[in-house]
C-alpha cells in the first residue's frame, strides 16, 4: 500500500452519549472541517446522520466504534444558531419511561410547519435544545415512545 500524503482535516468535538444499557460516556467525535451541506465545519448532527452503523468515538486514550442503534441520545454544547427557528417546547418520553422537556427547532420560513412534520423527517436523530439553546440533544428516534407539545 502506498501512502499518497493526503490527509483529511478533522476537528474534535466533545459530547456525552447515553446508551441503551443506561451507561453514560463522555468523549470526542471527529467532524470534518468541510460540510457537504453548507459552508463551514460539519455539525455533530450531520456526523450522526452519516450512512454508517457505527460512529468512531474517543474516550480517554481509547478509540471505540459505537453502534448508532444503541445510542439513546447525545448531548453537547450547541453549534446551532437557534434564533432562525421557531422553538416548540415539547415533552419527549423514551422507552423505559424517562421524560425530557426540550425545545425542538422548526425552520421559520415554513409557516405551516408542525411538530409532526419535524419528527417525521428522514433523519434518524431528532435535534433538540434546552431552553437557552446552550445545549443540543440528539435523540435517536427509535427510542422515542411519544412527544407532546407543551402549550
């Protein structure tokens, strides 16, 4: 095998993942410096939506491959500009009964967009935030039992 000298520039992002067995693990993921969807770095939410079953995840000095199927949700410091979204306060109930009060961003230029439109998009993970927008959550849709819009 010949080394071509090409490297892929990556950035390290800190996240915390919550697994199906109840374990919580803090570590890093590696995102590209170039997103194929927009100018700038790849976002963690885009990283999670890549067409792969396992995600490279660094914990301390170990690099492991995490199965996306067993990630219930991830949380990290927000990269999103939530000011361009209408945020819908929602209660999410996961398999096992755990509930979360979160805000789901719905893109404003689509005035008819509803929570049901957002949840039924093709993405495998649902993008949410805390009230301030400082923390982003990615919930694996396969582990969501129900959502209820708070009014």
